[in-house]
C-alpha cells in the first residue's frame, strides 16, 4: 500500500523539497544526505585511534601527553566536560539540515537527527562510558522559543532518550537569564555571554552521570557553562553530544587568560 501511495504521491525531501522515490530516514534525498558529502567526526580513523584524537573533545590531533592524548585547546584549558563528541562538521548539507529543522519547523527532521545521534552514542568506542542517568537538553532563550514555537534541543533529547533508553528531563537545566543569542557573536563574546547562564537543582543532579544534547557546538562556551553549573551542583560526570561542530571549533577555543578565568 505504501509503495502505491509513494508512486502516486512521491515523498519530498524535508530540506530541498524535491520529490524522490526513496528518502533516507523518510526525510532526506541522497543529495541532502550529509553522509555522502560532509566530513564525519565520529567513526573516523582519527577518533577511534587514540594516537590521533583528543580523548576529551575528539578532535583529530597529535598526541602531546603520554598519559592522556589531548589537543592543545584541552591541554591549555581543561574542559568541564568529560567527553564531547559531534557527528558532522557544520558545513554544507549538515548545516542546511540544522537550519531547516530550527527555522523552517521541519519537525520530521527531528527523527533523523535523533536517530543519527543515537546511533553515534551506541557505536563502540565513541564514548568511554554510556552509563548515563539522565539526558538534558541545552535550553533555548525565551525569544527563540517564541519565534520557533518549540524547543529544538528538547525534542531531540526526548527522541534520543526513547531510542537509547536513558531518562531525560526538559526542565532540570534552566537559564538564569535571557542572554543574547550566540549567533554572530565573536569567540570572545560567546564566552562572556555564557558566564553564569544556567541554573539547576542539586537534588536532581547530585551524584548522577549526565549527557547534554545540543544541535551545534561552535566554541563550546554554552556546553562548558552548562557543565560547570551541573558539576557545581554535584553531578558526577557530564558528557555532551551535538549533531554538528564548527570547522573553527579548535581555534576558537584558544582564548585569552581573562576568558579562561571566567570559566575557572
């Protein structure tokens, strides 16, 4: 029956809108599938080879310490996250998927994004441990919630939770204030903008292992601020996963001493 319906009414790609006889995860045509074009961060030789990747952020890098392979940014400024991983670079098709999902209300893309991120979580060797007690989305500022009409990270966290069987909570991590949007801010201003941006309840996170979910990581300032808040409230471990990562992620993290002090 479905094949007959698809023949009469060919499904269309959620990103470009073109009709296609077959769609990846029922939402993407092959031309919009980042797997065919965009460099993958996870599952690559660099990430699975400890000689060639940072044990903290997963960036391909030469080993600089014998005890623990770290990139220059993580060695210079230790991350409050135990492990940070991303699926794709934020470019081309991967970037278009995120923009379409967030700004064009293509909710069907949430299923694709959650599936790809869940598959990444379950892939051996990506995270040292997957024994999380709780999945938390990075909350959106109220102006973005009103503009979009939904929490894009909250929806992803809920769907990922269902796929991997780890509980999630929509309101355990909250914003302290409505900070300016991070879009178009410089690396320096991003870190300043996220100082003391979050709050949580200690009784909900103390002693627990937490996985943070966000769509894109650019400098890490948002995830780092959230991890610091959770750690201060007693969280045992905080990891993070994003769908995409800025091509300038490593260089933007090499910040000034004042910025590092702000997050110390």
